[in-house]
């Protein structure tokens, strides 16, 4: 549902200040970046049952290597040790920890809801800048924020329940013993929950409220 709110929000943010409507290259670049981010979310969701630390580390290494290659190609000067340490700290807190939590949310909530909740970050940053840096915001920013809030509200208030079928599945992820995890355990298990091990899901048909998490990616 939030996808239908995303386009009007983009229109509101990129609407020109002149008399006539139109889009500039900056708006198209933002739309392209949003498209790539949406594709990345849906592809990353397919990996969300894996180890989020390993996935975040792999993506971080790939992105870091690409950025270093671009910097070297552009002839930028080498960084000092202090600059490297500062960049690493920002990366760990601003990207690494965020991506790990994002991966867990993809596993538990699905790509659409995770993207909708995560997209509130720029508006929170804008609100902080208004309070702390005396930045100004125009009326279109308020319209975009209202559209974003509407999309998040639709996700939060949705009640999704119907009879559905769980196909046989085998994977590894952190879990507790609920209706979807009734299986035997390796010898020596101490009863701690949540815990992580390879397990198999048998076929199951039932009805209950659910999100499109790692166990509920079925047709409707």
C-alpha cells in the first residue's frame, strides 16, 4: 500500500517552484535511486533468513571497495589514519548497525513494511535539522511528510489474516518455539530460546494474522 503513497510523495518533494509543472534531472535521479533501493530491498529479502552480520559485512566490503576504487580513479588524495578511523566509526554505526537491523526487519516484516518504516529516517533528520540548525522547510515538505505518515499508518493498521499453506522448507535462522517451529533438536540442546540451528518445516495449513515474514511468503 505504501507504494501508492510513495509516488505522490516524490511528486510533492520535486515539484518546481515556478509557475508550470515539470521535472528536472535531479528529480529523475532521485526516482532512479528509489527504484534501485526498492530492487535491493526485495533481493536482500531473499537473503534475510541468513546471518545478518555476515550479509551486512559482505555488502559493506563490496561498497567500500567500490568507493575506494572510484576515489583512486578520480585521483583523490589518500586519507590520514584519523580520517580512516572516523570514516570507519561512521560506517559501523550509520551503515553497519543500521543494515543489520534492516535485515532483521526484512525477515520479520517483509520488504514493503521495512522500506516504509525505514523511509521515515530522512524526515526525522529534517525535523532535527529544523530544531538544531534553524533550517527552513516549505509547504511541500509538509505535504510529503503527511503522505509518508499516511503510508506508515496504512501498514500499521492493516489486519491480514486468511487460511494459508506452508510448503515444506528447510533453513537456518534464529527462532523460538511457536506454531511454525515444532521440530526435533540436536542432542545437547539446553532449552535456550531464541536459538539458531538448521531445521525443517513440514507442510502446514492454518489461519492467523501474519506479516509477509520469512515464513509467510505465499500467494494470495
